[in-house]
C-alpha cells in the first residue's frame, strides 16, 4: 500500500505564490512518475505537472512558466511551486503516483488540497 499526503493549499491573492507538497509513504518501490492534477468545480480532473523517475518533467500549457514541479527522492516527496497564480488556478489539487511492479501497475491518489485564488 502507498499513501500520498498533500499539504500547502490555501487562499492566495492573484499574482501570489504557494508551494504544495506531497509525501509518499508505504511501499514506494517502482514509482515511475509522480505528478499533480487539479479539478475545478464542474470540470474534469486535469494534469498540471508531472515528474518522471529520470527527472524529466511535463507541464500543462496553462501553467508553463508559472509552476515548477520538483522531487526529493530521499524524502519520497514531490513539490509544486506555483507562482503568478490566477483565479482560474482555483481547484482541488491532487497528488498522483504511478507504480510499476512485476505483477501489476498501480495508480495512487492523495486526498486533495484546496487552492483558492481570489482577492
């Protein structure tokens, strides 16, 4: 079993910054990538940023140049530094991990953390 615990959400004014953290615990062997998704009210969950096991990253076009994903392998933690926040970034942000084991592939989700961008 794997547990993903997010932290760092909150209320911020437009143009402000927040840093989200996601700590993974349990059996984390075989992680192929970790990432952040978000879901705004009435919308589908969408990929925000992803970091692969080789350190390469992918970003949604809407956050490129404003958000940065990074990881600390020693702490099994992934971060999302968000700057230049806009009201349209308001959503519940979910941490995600893919785990590839010999017998199966698993997808793990955190419980989500609310990010609200408003003046």
